[in-house]
C-alpha cells in the first residue's frame, strides 16, 4: 500500500495531533527515548510504515515515514524513528533473503510493536569479528542508552545484531550538545553477535540514502517550527509602543527565512519521493536535500534565538534546544559542503 498525496496530508495532521502534547525540554542524561510515547506511536503504525505488509508492517512507504520525521523535527520528539526505524529496520530488511522473506521475521515484530528499540551504526570499521564475536569501541551511538539491540555494519558491510544485555557489551553515556537525544559509547569485548548475511554495496547505499533523507526531513521540520516560533513572538512582543514584527528589519529577516524554508521543503519532498521509488536520481535528490536543509535549520534556529531577544537565550526557553540539534546534526551527518560533494559526485563531476 503506497499512500497518495491526499493521504499523506491527512497522515501529517494525524501525526501532528499525536505529537501536540510532547513537551520540548532538556532531558536528563541516560535513556532519553520516551518508551510509553513510543509504544503509542507504534500503535499508530509509525514503526511499520516502510515494512511490507507480509512482514507485519503497513507498506505505506518511505513517504509516510518522511512525514513522521518532519513532525518529529518540529517538536524534537524523544522517539527513535531515525535510528530504530529508518536505519536499523532498513538494514534488517536489506539483509532479508529474497528467496525467504521471513528471514528477519523474528526481529521485526518487536521493533514494529515498540517493545524493542534498536540503535544502528552504519560505519564500524574499528570493530573486529572473530567467530561470531565482535570486539571494538563505538562512539556516539544514537539512542544507545535507550536501545535494546544494536544493529551495525562492519568494515565488510556485513550486518550484525547485538543484544545490549549480552555478556561483553558495555555502554556509558556520551556527552553531546543535543540535550534531547541520547548517545552512548559502546564497548564490545568478544560480544556474541548474530550475523544477518552480506549486503551488496547498492543495498548499503540505499540504507544510507534513506537515513540521509530522513535527517533532512527532520531538519526541515525543525526549520518550520523555529520560523513559526520567531514569527509568533514578533507578532506579540511590543517595543517602543509597537509590535516588533511591524519593523521593516524584522519583517525582512523573517521573509528571508520563509523563502529558505520553502526551498528546503521542495528539497525534502523530492528526496522522499526519490527514496521511496528508488529512482535513478535518488543519490542526487538526497545530496541536494543534505546540502539545503542543514544550513537552513541552523540559520532558523539561531535567528529564532535572536528574534526572541533576552528570553531566547535562557535555559528555560526551548529555542536553544533547536540550535543544539542543528549543530549536532552537522557533526553527525555532515554539513552542506560535504553534501555538495555528493551532488557533484552524482552529476559525475
């Protein structure tokens, strides 16, 4: 089942209403995924959107998942959509034997229902394999403190699944600029791991494209939310007897941001379509979204702080959390310059 455009509009409103009660706040160190909220999201079908119906999902496609990512980005939702659904499930599905599609069936039900959460590492060159046991150290594993399973690709693009409760698996909180999403430093000492076969280079590339597109969608959602927050504040804050939004300098700043946010929407919409259809232009579309969305998100987040004035710099206001997310995304997933290299590569330049 692939959702049509009008269905996606309805789905977006459903997700937005569901996330309306999410409190945007600093979360204490340690596990930061809201498991109760995540189970309710899974009851809504979030974790099974891009899973075929034959394997217990809805088969709605990546476009529906992209909508979820945009809405999560708007409220910095403490949900493991990017790591557990897009990355981990993407690896598991890619590793399924085409002749036996039930191969990953024992892993997917728990992930789709929300009973299990997976962290994913798409690049673990320092991890060594010896007789089905993994040894190595992984830094800044997203959702690593909240997850039950670790899904990783070794240097040979072989996927493995590690139970965080197994012997030889140790994790500790990794400090991060992002105060909403948790990160862990994971140490594997001859940890038992389940192999999932071997992925072809194009399969790995497809998973990476899906993750990059999902990140861009989340960044666009953050851009929208911070722009809306800035505009709403400038419409109510009074200075010199007038609302500050009536000042030309403020109006121009907001208008410039609105143009950039609109451009990022076009980029993520095209990238989501290309990933869902596995279109030939998918590498270029995703690289374009990656080159467009990070700087727009960061600029909107920073301008939101500035336009709020003194209150925007306080710990109590959530504006700084968007700046932190935007900055940490640059470190984790690459800045515009890196993605522009991907654009040139896709164009054969």
